[in-house]
C-alpha cells in the first residue's frame, strides 16, 4: 500500500544502486510507487536489484555507470529521460572509502581516486541532472557521512573525510543556486551502517602508527548498540525525496544513532 509520500509515478536516478544503501533506497522508493533508474559500476549487482524490483512489481531500468565519467553519467540521465520523459529525484549515493594511510605516506593517486570518485562523482551527477529537472523541480539527495562533518578521529581517513566535507559544502552551494528552479538539495550523513563499503577500503601498513586510542566503556553506538541498516537510511531518503520535506533544502541530516556525538 502506498503511503502519503506522494512518489507515485515519480522518476528517480540512483547511483551506487547495486548494493547497500543504494539498493535499499531503490526498493523503498519503488514501494512508494516511484520508477527507478539504477546506476552502478557493477553489472551483476544492477541486474540482481532489477530482478528484486520486478519481483515486488516495481519498474526499473539499469545502466552501467562509472560516476567519474561525464559521458557515462550523461548516458544514465538520458536513459531515464528517454524511458519515462522526466527526472524528479536524484540520489547521488555512489562512493568509496578508498585508501587509509597517513598523509605523509599516502600516494597521490590514492588521494585522487577517493576525491574523484566521491566529490567529482557527486558534482557530475548533480551537474548533468539539472537540465532534466530545472523545468519541473525535484529533490537531490547526496550521501555524505559523519566523517568530515562530526568525526575526525579515524586514522588514515584524510582523503575520505575531505571528500565528504566537500560534499556538504557543494550541497549547500547547490541548494541555494537551484532553489529558483524548485530543486531541493540535501545530504544524509550516515554513521556505521551495515553495507559492503568496507570492501572498498585499502589500508596501508603504517596506519597504526598514527592511531590515537579511544575507549568507550559502554559502547560507541548509544541508540541501538550496533550499526544501523541500509533500510533505515532508505526511509530517510524516501522522506527527503517526497513532498513531506518540501521546505527542507541545504540541510545535512545525521543518521547514526547518536554515535557521532560521542566522538
């Protein structure tokens, strides 16, 4: 049964849609009646999610996409427009954790890979969505993080945290610039969430040399005493995609069970 999110017939683009938060958001938006264009760099994951959507009676198309490629991003946007005639929602979710290393020993290529994927990828996703959204308005949601906003204690995360902080600044600039088109731009800042982003982490052997021990005697996740779920984040994405958040833009929303307030 559809709720009052008013997403029936809306068209959503989701990057990083093949797993984790992107997959959960796709299934949640479909449950509210939205049509989704799934973008991901992994073909197999895309097709798996598409089958899951079809199983619940939803509608989706898939497009393999590297978010650092302007051409592939443009192709993804065009695919959605050609199929449904519009784009209402963009969930700029794709990203990597990248390489954890001390600043002194971090390779320049590792720094560039994280910044290009997370920050350039977000810029390209938003940039190429605007022409399809400016006549009708809509909602853009960016996956940032508690890292780079509330938490700075993670050893070796300088590239990742910088990219996530940059996303928040970009979100605020975009929210103001695009307000005249009735395009809202917000960011979600998850804490520890059960996803496969850990698989994208490469940790250098000397990270331990810069670690600062921090001890939380009663645990560091106060609300649920464990990480959140992708489905919980998908609920927030759905709210920001819907008319229920029609007066919210330029805002970061933390979803971490108060974890980051301890750090």
